[in-house]
């Protein structure tokens, strides 16, 4: 995601960068105490180096330290960066910083977590872009993959034979055996208490 931000910035400048016209990106990351954000930082540094862009990366100590993140953003605005990227610690709390960037015509790119669009619009602000994953679509894809895996495993469970005194107990035992393979499958308590494997 961070690399995509750098690509967006580099697309704005087609000429070969040198020190006099080198673009500077300010990047405020939630925290560097989380491996996800450490990887994001490394990706941004690599992409910036390859694109000939300087990236100033700063992070808060704690992931939800909104006040510190706003302070970081204000400092980056004062440094006259060409673009600001942020993984926001608060969806509404960073709106004042966005408004300051807007007033100075600094494009503001939001990464990973969304800003409250209604509050931003009501305040008269805007963001240049959002870069992130679609968690709804990701959840749907994961559910499809899990249901297909469950169907394959269920097929194997149906074909396994357990010796049991009755047809009913045999079905229950197979269901419990399958549920142990898929720990997220919840069986009715009367079913799991009657059968033994």
C-alpha cells in the first residue's frame, strides 16, 4: 500500500529527479510497534528510493495516539512536503490536519484506514486518494475459500466409516469428527454431548 502511494507521487513527475527538484513525501504511520506498519515503512522507503523521491517517515509510539499524529502531520506541513500520506489513528481527529494541508495545496493520501468522509465534507476538506484493501470483498473471498474447503472436507467425512451401535450415533460421531477439523463449526450441545469418538 505504501509503495502505491509513492508510485502515485512519482507519476506526477515525469522528469528525472535531481536534488533541486526532488519530490518530498511526508508519511505519518500509526506506529512502528506493529510488524504490518514496519513492512509498510520498508515498502515506502524502497519504492521512494527506486522512484528518486525523498520520503520522511514518522510514527507515533502508540497506535491510537491521535494527538501525536496530528502534531507529526502539522510538522510535515510546515516542512512544505509535496504530498502527505497517512495511516490515520482517528477517522475524525485528523480532519484539522487535512484542512491545513488543503489550505496549502498539499495532496493528502489516506492509507489503510478511512477518514470519516461525511465529517470531512462538512468541514470543507478533501483527500487526494485512498489506498487500502476492501475488507468486505476480502471477507467474501475468505468465506468462499473456507466453504469450498469445508465442502471438500465434508465429502471426506461422509465417506469415512465409524463403527457405532446405531445409524444416529454414527452420523453424530462423523459430525463431531468433522467439527474438530473445522474448529469454527459450532455443533448443538446435545449433539456433542451424546457422541463419543
